[in-house]
C-alpha cells in the first residue's frame, strides 16, 4: 500500500510540473526538491529546457541540486547538445550550481562562444566554477576572445567570469588592454579596474575605460 501511495505521489508531481499555472509548477518543483526521488530527475531536466517562467526554472534547478550528482550531471551534460538555447543555458546554469567538476570536459569552446548571449553567459559562469586549476590560464585566454562582445549585461558577465579566475587572467587581460579594437580595449580596461576596485560600478569603469581607449587610439594614430 505504501509503495502504491509513493508511486501515485511521484506521478502527481510529474504531472504537476506541466501544469498551466506557474505558481503550481513552482510548488510542485519545491516538493520534488524537498523529497528527492530518482524518478523525478529526467522530467526536472526536461522541464528546465522548456518551461517559459524564470522562477519555475530556478526552482527546477534547485530541485535538481537536491538529487545526487551521479544522476543529474549525465542528463544535464546531454542537454548541452540540445538545439534549444534555453535547454543549453539552463543546463549550464544548473551544472554551475551543482559544482561537480566531472562536468568540466563538457564545457566546450562551442558553448563558451555560443551565438546566444544567454547561453554564452551561462557557459562562462559554469566554466569558472568547474575549471580545474591547471586549465585556468587556458580558460582565461578563451574568455578574453569574447571581450567587447554584446551589451552591458553580457560584458559585465564576462568581466565577472574573468575576475573569478584571479591571477590566472592577468597576462591575458593585460594584453587585451592594448588591443587594436577599441571595444575590446575598453572592455579589458574596465575589467582590470573592476578587478582592482570591486566597489567601483561597472558603468563608471566602462565609461572611464572608453575614454582611456579613445585617447590611446588617438595617440596611436598620431605616432
């Protein structure tokens, strides 16, 4: 009888994750995380890739962190090959929350350079959490190729990722402050300033960096 009741409870949760009301889906995802069950994992991962509501997705991610990494990580790694940007991005986000470094080999250059900014940002965050010590310099080099990309949110995400690498990113970032591309140069200078003064706002740092980059460019033209 107890087994039958447990099975019925599992089915209710699996059905509830597809409910049309996002508030219901949040409650159901909370229940799935509060009482972890191996039978939930596949559906939780699947719903992360398709649920339209941000709060629901965050709760699904939390629920997955409550399950053993041995069950969740392989399925999340599979999601990184999905054609759906949301599925890739949320899987990366969840892997960064789980923090199991066995997932590091799945953080490929294709994800770090993904054309979708949200996916790329999630990949940067996951990469700096999962990267082994001996790969930090190489990761800094790859991330630095994205300097100057996108608008404020994307640039700030990249700056934070580089800063999280600490001393490993210093040589690469230093070289980028002299890049011929003014957007790359300004972003690198702003990141360097933010690293040295974490209390400085990114907007201030980037505007100051643009002025410095423009002056350097003007100086270079005159030489």
